[in-house]
C-alpha cells in the first residue's frame, strides 16, 4: 500500500508517523507555542530527527467550539511557515490541515504534498476537484457539522455502520473527480462522545473493508485525559496506549504531537509480525 508524495512512493505497509505543528493560538494542547522562526524550526527538526515521515501544518483550530477565522487569516498564518520549512528542509513532506480549497491550492503550490481535510470535502464543494487537479494524496476525516457545533451532532443509528457508509460515499465522490490516493481518518474526538470514540477504536479493523490506508489521531485528546481524570499535558502515556491499539487494529499513519514515542510504538508492534 503506497501513496505518491512529490513523485516519491511512500510505503505504508510499515506504519508512518505524521508530526503535528499547530500554527494557531487556541489549539487544545500546543496553541500559541510556535510563534518564532527559531521555535518552529527547532520543533520540526526534532520531529524529523525522531522519525516523522510527514509534518502536518494547521492554521485553523478544529478543537470543539474553536473560533472561526477567515481564509485570508489562515493563509497569513500558514504560507510563511510553509515556505520557511521547505526552504530549510529540502526533502520535507508537508501535509496541510485545511478544509478550504484555495488554502489547499496555494499550499501545494508553495511546496506541500498532501491535504488533510477534516470535512472530507463537505465544507468546501470545490475541495475534491482541487485536490484531483493538484494530484496529491487526500486525507478525508469523518465529522458531522463544523468544529463550532460538531459536539452537538453525536446521534447515530449504528455508529460504525454510519461512519463506514459516510466513507463509502466520500471515497466514491473522490474517485469520481479523479483523486488517486485517499487516506481515511475516523475522526476521533470529532462529533463523538467518549464512549463512541472507544467503540470506533474497538472496531477500527472494520475500516479495512474500505481498502484505504487508515490515519488515526488520538494525541493528547480528551478521550484520553477525561477517562484518566488528567489533562492534555498529562496524556502522553495514554496516547501511547491508544496508538499501540490503533496499530494492532490496522492503522497506517499515527498523527501525533510526540514523534519519538509514536515511533517506539511502531518499532515494537512491528516485532509481532517479524
């Protein structure tokens, strides 16, 4: 199972790590931390040295009840950092966390290689066609509603069946416009209660029926720290536990704040298949 990034075939048979770099002031864990060029470069260099295959840049906070920002503000936050990273790290593979087609287009032109869309094209009807024209991999996530109201949309008939149906429809839409490389993200923490998150995780291997790589993002989320009666800063060990379960259930990409620990999960679980 491979995806094409800038002409390089990335083999996902062995799972990969996507390191998170939030460029927002209000993200739930590291909002506002990376303000200067030096702190940004230091963080990205650390993630790359620790084994990250991809760096995921996000300039629009998608935490519950996040403040909505304009497209211009998103681009203002994003493009200077994207250009800084591509000029500093020649072979870097950058994913852009956005639901806006214009942001996607300008980011790919500026050197990114993948689009990570929390809405799977539902918040911008030009997104899928844009991604197809750009000929880049597309991560489509499951979410109902928007970041501002998603936690009001947690009613499902049968959650697993509903999410699989959602992906079947979105994958068909992507195929219809010519997107080649599709990755699915069940959307842990989006439009789901804590119990629903764990129900989806328990049946994650069911997503293999879609025949697409699976990306999971548990990193320091409330589905961990609420259960542990802790905080996001105290949720690294819990993140490691869920990453391990995710890998055992077929995840191909771990999207994380802490790359070293995620790589250790991959190295150790790979020993079970050696």
